[in-house]
C-alpha cells in the first residue's frame, strides 16, 4: 500500500505566541484602517496602491523575511502567513501588491551570493521599491519548463530575448528575477535565473492586464529585446533556474494560501452579519438551515485551510526542506478552493444583493478566483501532490 509521509516532529501547538498575536493585531488594524476603506475604489479603478505600499513599508509589514545581514527583520515564514492573511482580509489586490516582494526576492535569498544579496536586497528595506518574479510566458504557465525566453552568453555578459506574461508588480518594479534558457537542448536543466533591472535598455512593459479580480495589484506583460546584463547578475549556476523557481514557489505558496484564507474569512464574517440581520419568512435568515449549514461549512473549511497553511509554514520554518513541497501544495490547493467556495456561498447568502457591487462579497468572489490560478493552479497543486505520493523525492 502507498502511504504518505505526513508525520511531524514532537510537540504540536496551535497557539501563536504573544508576539505573533501582536503582529496579527497590528496588521488587522492596518487592514481595517488603511486598506478596507479604499478597497472598492481601488478595485474599480485598478489603482496601483502606492500609498498603501509606502505605509506598509513604514510599518515594517513588507520584506519581513529578509535577513538582518541586509537590514531586514528575518522573520520566519509563519509570521509571513499571519501578515498575509490579515492584509488579504482587507483587500487581496492590495495585499498582493505589498507581499509580492517576497516572491521576487526569494530567488536572490535562495541562490544569490553574499555580494548579490548586498546589491539587490538592502534597497528593498531602505525604501518601498518593488521587485518581481518573471517565470510565466504567453505560451508557458503551468508547464514552466517550456519557457522560450533565452539568455545567450557573450563574453562577460548575457543577452536576453523573450516575453513574460502575468507578472505581479512588473509594471512598477525596480528589478525582476527573469528565468530564461541558457541551453534549449537541456529542457528544464537548461534554465537559469537573472536579476534584471526593469530600466535596462530593451525591457518594455507592454500591458497592464485588466483582471477580473485582485484589480488593485498590477499584473503586467513585458518584453525583453536584446537586454544585456552582466554575467554577475546570474543567480546560481547555469541550469539551476528551474530548481530555484520551484524552491521559491515552495516558500511562497503557503503565503498565497494565507491570502486565500483572509479573503474567505472576510466573506464569512460578512455572511454571518447579514444572516443575522436579513429577515425572511418572519425570522432572520440565519435561522434557516439552508443558510446556517452553508455558514457552518464555511467556518469549518476556513479553519481547516488556516491550519494547513500554518502547518506548511511551520514545515518551512522547521527545516523540512523538500518535504515542505507537499505541505505547500496541500495548503495552496485547499485554501484557494476553500476561498472560491466560501465566497461563492457568501454571495448566495446575500442573494441578489450579493451579486451587486454595493455589497462587498461580489468583489471577494472575483478576488478568490485568482488564488486557484496564480503560483500554480489548483490542478498543478494536485499534480505536485500526486508526484509526491507516487514518486516521492523529498528527503
Ligand atoms: N524543489 C526542488 N527541486 C524540484 C522541485 C522542488 N519543489 N520540484 C521539482 N524539482 C526538480 C525535480 O527534482 C527535477 O529534477 P531533475 O532535474 O533532477 O529531474 C526537476 O525539478 C523537474 O521536476 P519535474 O519533473 O517534477 O518537472 P515538471 O516539468 O514535470 O513540472 C511542475 C513540475 C510542478 C508542474 C512545475 O512546472 C510547476 O510548478 N508549474 C507551475 C508553475 C507555477 O506555479 N507558475 C506560477 C508562476 S508565479 C506566479 O504565478 C506569480 C505571479 O507573479 C503572477
């Protein structure tokens, strides 16, 4: 019989420390006062939330995983989950604008030399600048190994050519980690990662994409036309790119799961309040089983998604290495699908009012959808989970 290695280390605690509770409360307050009041407007106008980013940066809610050596706080993955959930409770679009630096900076943290870390990371701490992670392309999203962007070595430089698609914050980023092939014949083993300044000659942001949800985050397409970068901007060795990308996603997928939990939590809270107030057949709709069973399921599934997310973060923080891959995908898959289900049911609880923009749950349902797509679709998470079951590679 095939069994999955899901055993954990000694000692299990579901209680955040007092410092973690304080961080959570601080982030909730920020989300309530600085994010929620702007959520509908920024969503409608696709506003890049530069003001919110600047305030979050000032408060220390950005780049929290960067180590002390480069001026950061060096917080563990778990704290990142707490921040991600609360910001996303305020507005998923603005939350992603704030936390996507984690995705952009992770390859530098994972594979950069000390010199590269000193060059690219401290500026993120000094001011609210953005960075991005450029893996996806017009013809390669789920099948990341098929990217067509090339990086050709010429002396002590590389020349990059290609197109990147669906890149969070790329339209406002100072630099991007660009994945490109240095050897097409080698498939995924021929991919390499480069830090590319977005002001470099030949980098052209072509489109700010007009999305269904999470509209307050910039998602852009950009081209690389004969972009020259020094060889010193390559992260790791030639051919390390695919592994760097996968390890980055192992680290960031639980954060995305936390964002999905935040959206689901917001929808649940709105649904509970509405169900207590709205009266049909002479009683609040919360008295009808058709409604309160929906809400009971929401509460249960949100809690399960949150616990899976916390467990994935805990695995990352406890040095489980490649074994965390499985838990990252458990969390991302379940939390994303839970957010979609909970927000859809919240719209159902609100009935016709849920479907119009005057009420907040319509936006939450649109925002939830993206969690099932970016950082690997729910189907890709199942693929990763299935591979870990049948072809386990974790040590
Ligand atoms: N850690 C380390 N190495 C890993 C790994 C991991 N988690 N996963 C795979 N690898 C290694 C394997 O060990 C294997 O190594 P070898 O070279 O020794 O063979 C190699 O990588 C290839 O692995 P697979 O055979 O499993 O690769 P695959 O081509 O079958 O596909 C996949 C793997 C999981 C489907 C991968 O392509 C994938 O994750 N796709 C989704 C991509 C994704 O999430 N994109 C999102 C982009 S970011 C974003 O959305 C945010 C934004 O800004 C919008």
